[in-house]
């Protein structure tokens, strides 16, 4: 049998040599034929049997087994390939993007110069849009203006359950409904849009720019509860991520700005728990320090421009802010946050000291009601123009002195004794001082002017007196009495008497100078003591006999060279 196989193989090789162009497969070739070999060593030389007859039989046997088992090997290879492919597909499924992230992926491609374009917005039937808007209005709290803007289709797309648009498209839709630059809006539907576009905060399909713009358009005083609810939802999302996820949370810049905007519009006592949670956001990093460092400036603006609020409300807000900062100075908070809270607390102590300095003199006033009467100089200046006696329109009328509450002196001011001037370290220009004086002369209370400028009421009174003294001096120049040309006899006698006294004084001084004693003779110059001369003279002086004879000096030794 083996001889038959060898003979058939040799016969097939001879046929291949006789007809090289033919492509008939050999008896030992696998199904599908041999693969083409690269040019180089000839086929005969490469596969020519080498060795003795036993080696040739073994090689032919292996080739026969390979030809017989080739279909089974191919089947096993296909099965192995299918198993590997299924495992690779299961592994890749774990890293495939979420279906809701398709919009996010297309936006990222367009941001980095890709050719991805936004899908056209769907068309909305006006009747369906009106019905949906009315249904949403019924579910909203009765707060603000319920009027509907003109563009119903854009508003309906923004109020959809899942807005099927990109972030920039949502911004355009928002500006179609509400004009650019809208601030302190009381629109109820704008509040609904803000809540709807912020639904996917920090998640795939989010709209960070449009959500931030929508919330900043609203009135923070009217919709303060809705802002607090949105900040609470953000706090829950961030805290859940920090406790359950091992990766670091990454937010868009507009989302971080939205957190800061909501933080700055929260009350320091009613929403203290939310504010403390925001200070634990690791995603904000060092921006938490900036939030705390901006608190004193915000409180100072609130104190200077209370917006018609009473002094008691202003002082309560300041005390609540101090209480919040005292909580943040604890050791359980981040070190940088605690340090920033201490710095802000020190600045608020200065603001409280200024408020106390400006409010205490007003408590001692016994008059209640109208403004103080104008100075005669200002009344004279106001006759022609009529504007000097009018109250400035931009100045808010202060409350009556009797309505100011008696507040306690802060701890820092009590320890310092109140001796430190609130204007220490500040220098005001001449223009600012003049404006402050004019406000006082127009009828505004000096205490409120001092509080707005940042100085003590005593300093404002000094500026007013100096201003009025300068006006009196300017008016007094025209009323100066003219000197008489011919002096009277009494004036001449007085001048003569003063001249006589001057002459007598000078004569006495001259006489004292003439009778002065002679100067003492100059002291004699002391004799010059001669200095010792050469070595021999010094030895001669040493030979002077003393009480005891001098010891014999040792012989001098001559140094050898």
C-alpha cells in the first residue's frame, strides 16, 4: 500500500513537470490546493526528499495523514474562531457607548473638527404644542407670570420629555422664546424650561450651556425654592457618584458655573445644609475657596444697597452669614476651605464694626421724621438753580432713627474698645469727599452717608464743616471793610509809643555789649615731651638707679644665618 502511494506521488510530480501550466491538484494536496509559493527556491529543490528510504517513507506517511485529516482541522479552526469572536464581542459590549450618548458623541465630533452634523429638529404641530404647554402650566406651582411666549414650537421642543437636540440648538430655541440678556424674569414657563433642560445634569445627553442660561434668566428671589430644589438634586448626584464610583467625576465648565450661581443665591441659614454639602464637592477643587472669598463682597453690597429692606433684616443676614462661616472653620472640613472661611470671617467682622459705628450715633438722635434743614450757604446757592434743595433721586431714604434696632456690639469690636477707625487704611479722593458732603447737604442722614462711604459719621461732619468754612471764607472776601486813608491821632500815638519801646530795647542791648568783661588770656601751650630715641638711649634710661638694683639682663645671642 505504501509503495502504491509513493508511485502515485512520483507519477503526479512527473505530470507536473511535463505540463507546468496545468493547475491540476496532486493526490496529496489538501482540499483547495496548495497556496502559491513566493519566487525564489524552486519547488523541486525545496521539497525533494532527503535521506534514506526510511525517512522518505516517514515523510510520505505524514503527508498522507495531513491530507486525510485536513477537513477535520479546518472544521476545528472554524469552531475556535467562532468562540474567540463571541468572546471579543462580549468584551466590546461592555465598552460600547450608551444609546443616550449618541447626541453627546456627535457633539464631540463636531467640536473637534469632525464632519458630524446635527440632525434637523422635528416639526411640532401648533395645536399639540399648545395643548402640551397648557398641561405643563397646570402642573406648575402658582408662582410668577403664566403668559406664553409667541414661539410655541420652540417652547414645546424645550419642554419635551427628552429634548432631542444638541446644546447649541437648545440655546437657540431658548433665545427664540426669551430675548437675549433677560434677567430677573418672573416667567413660570421659563422656570419649567430650566428644570427640564437640567434633568440630565452630569449624565449623557446633558445640555450644560442652555441649562445655565435658563437659570440665570430667572428672578432668584421669586424662584428661590426651585433653585434650592435643583441644587439639592445636584448634591445628591455628586455625593452618590463620589461614594459609588471609583473614577473622578468630570463636569462641564457651564455646569460648574451653574453650581456656583445656585450657591451664591442660597440663604445662609435656610439652606445651610446644601451649602455645606457643596463645600464637600471634590469636582469643584479650589473653586470652593473662591466661593468663600466672594462672600464678604456680596454682603458689603447688600449692606450698602439694601433695596428698601429694614436695618434689622440686613443685620440678620450678616449674622446668619457669620454663623455659616463659623461652621466651615471646623477641623472636619478641607484645610483650604477652613482657611478661606477664617479670612472671610475676619472681613465680615470689619463690616459689622462699620455698621455699628454708623448705627450707634443715629440712636442718640431725638428727632424723627423730616430731613435736617439746609445750611444758609446752601440755601443761598439753591435760589437760582433750585437743584441744591432737592433730594437726590438715586439715594434711598433711610429709616427713622427710632426704628433702628439696638444691636449688640460684636466680640471683636468689644475687645478692641471700638478705638479702631473704620476708614483705617483707606484714602478717599477729593471728588468722593465732595460727593459725600453734597449728599449730606441735600438732606441725607450723615450716618447713612458714612456707612455707604465706609467712614465714621464724625469724619463726614468734619468734611462738611471744612466745606462750609471754605464757602464762608469765599463769601467774606467781598464783605471786607475798606481801610481808612487818614489814620486817627490815637493810632499815630500808639505807633509812636511802640517805636519808642523798640528804641529803648535796642539801646539797652548795645550798652550791655559795650561793658562786657575782657576775654581771658589764652592757656599756655604745654611743653612737648621728647619721644624715646634709638635703642641705646632707651638702655641709658633703664640704667637710672632705682630703689632696688635691676637684674642683670641675659646675654644677647646673635642669630646665625
